[in-house]
C-alpha cells in the first residue's frame, strides 16, 4: 500500500478540498482512505477529473442530491415509456378504426397487396 502525496493533475489537492481527512492510497488500485481505513475504491486506472467527480458524488453530504437526480431520471424514463406506450396504442386504435370502417384504400396505401 502506497500513500499518494502528490500528483501531476492536482487531483489529491482537489479531493482534500472536499474533506481534509481524505487520502489516496494505491493498493492494486486507487482507494480513498480516511484515518487509515479504505472507504472508497476509485474505479479508474489513473487519477484525473473523473476521480474528483466520483469522490464528490459519493460523499455522504451529496447522497441526497444523487438520490434526487436518480429519482428525476427514473421519473423521466417512466414518463417516456408511458408516452411511447400511449402513442403506439392510439396508433393501433386509429388503424383498427380505419380498417373496420373501410376508410383505407389498400390499392393506394403503402401496405402489401396480396395476389
């Protein structure tokens, strides 16, 4: 286990600006350490901006913000699924109506003509 004291991109300084107790160690991968305990595995092979963003997002103080962002994403995703389902259902309903009322001219429409 190697304690990282400095890096080219200043990642350690930016992480320490989030919390003075944060240290970065290398032990077959990078870890954030607080008072000798590994608390977070960094999923990247090098220290860069992604590392700072990752540590920031996983801070205890930001968990509520992440939960809100995830909830908003899920709501938007569910809304899009419902809109797609409703759109498909309405199109099928309109097509069925037109077919049952013989309002589709099969000779001029883009449907396949069976011989």
